[in-house]
């Protein structure tokens, strides 16, 4: 979809449709990735895994709990779900809220749909769920930065609402007041706080939970979360996801087991050419907190199966939430 040329100038190319077929046109020039420090609002980038063009809106500081990193002193602790696990220390890691170029969305085959941020309605219909498509959360190391002389280099309905061109700045796209107001107003359901990661037999699972809010339904409180999951094959062997097995523990004392084929109606194949798959889903509890964990069952080419652990993660509510999410209101 978007590819770099082999030219020494490191130009970035994207396909353009023509009657006789696709040709490549220059869209920008690659820059050196930042080893230290953060990318600024307005930074153009290519996603190193999913290949789409995007632009940085603002950073989030997350706590990354990586079960693949063994600390010098490993303690065994019981979590709320009642099963023993290694105590994992979180470290601060930078993620970014970004806009995806709409021209690239149809070609991102390894996503269940164009990534969207979902939020609850703030009116009487307590189950109404809304989505803003083309919004993603991207880890610092997934960003391949580039520059462009195009004043509207990204096609997204929010691009010109949130950003404006200023040739005196580097990068030359700066936040409008509407972006700052939107971030501040919708902070409760945009915020990315914890990231959980674990690798089993060269399949890495990354989970990011988001608290969405509480709604009243039939005289009880229902708390909602969404969670984003990324599966990555770190090996060259082709594998296919066949089943999911979830366990969901609620602070109210209930333990629910969920089994099913694939994820979001898909049984993705992870290969050397397309090593990653990402999707989002939702869960609700009648308690203000809980835990989720489980396994994904994968199949190898020879027909054998193996289970990949989903790292346990907490479902926590934002107790200090003052107002309901306000969607796209400014």
C-alpha cells in the first residue's frame, strides 16, 4: 500500500490509481526515527507494522507491563482472580493518539476493521455505542517518521479540524484550539494508561484496556471497557488463530468463561509477510473493577495446536470521572 523506494534519497511512495493500473507517486521523505524523546503533534509517519500513513495528534504516557522481561527478583503473588502469577513491574512507555489516512484504510488487511475509538452515548439510550473511525494508538517504536511538502498530506475528516499548516514550524502542522479542547473534554475515555504484553512460543500478545464509563440499566450500574489486542508472530513459521478462551472475573464475585472460534469473526493467519493482526472488543461488568485473562489456540501447518497466553489485565474504573463522555462536541 505504502512503500519506500530503494533510492538513496529515502523517498516515500504510495500507489495512485490510473485506468491502466497503479503507479507510485512520491508522498514524502523519510526522517531518522527518534531514539530518545517524543514525536511532536503534527509528525507524519508510516506505521512500521501495518503500513498506513498517519499523523501524530498527541502522546500518552502508559505503564507497560512486559511479562517477557524478568526482573532480578521475581515474586509470586496472588491476584484478584485467584491464580498465582509473577509480579510484573510496569515501566513508562510512550504511545501516540494518531489519525490514519483514509486512503490506506481499505488496504490494512490485518485489522478487523479500520481502527476506531469507541465511546458510550451520554443520553438515555445507555447501550448506544459510537465510534470515531481512523483513530489509533501507536507505540513509539512503530513510528517511521517522514516529512512532506503537501499542506494536507493526510485524508481524514478530523485533519483540518484538529491541525493547521504553519511553514515556520517543524513539523509544519500545529494543533488547533479544537484539538486541545477535544483532548481535555474527552480525556476519560481516550486515556491509555496500561499496556500488557506476553510472548508464548514466539507469538506476542499485547493488550490495552480502556475504561469507557458507567451507565445505569434496570436499576443497576453497568461499567464498560474496550480492549485492543495485537497478535504478532515473531517466528517465520505460518500459524493460524483458531479459538479464543477468556475468563472474566468481576469484583462482585462472578467468574465468566467465554469460548469461541477465532476473534471478531476472523481466524487470522500470521505469516512472515503479514506477521501481525489487531482488533478491538468490549466487555461490561456489574462491578467497578475486575480482571480478564485467557488463551488463544493456534494451529501449525502440520495440524498440531498450541495455546498462547493472554496476559492478565485489570479492568479499572475511573472513580474521579465527573462528566459523561461528550463525543465530538467541542
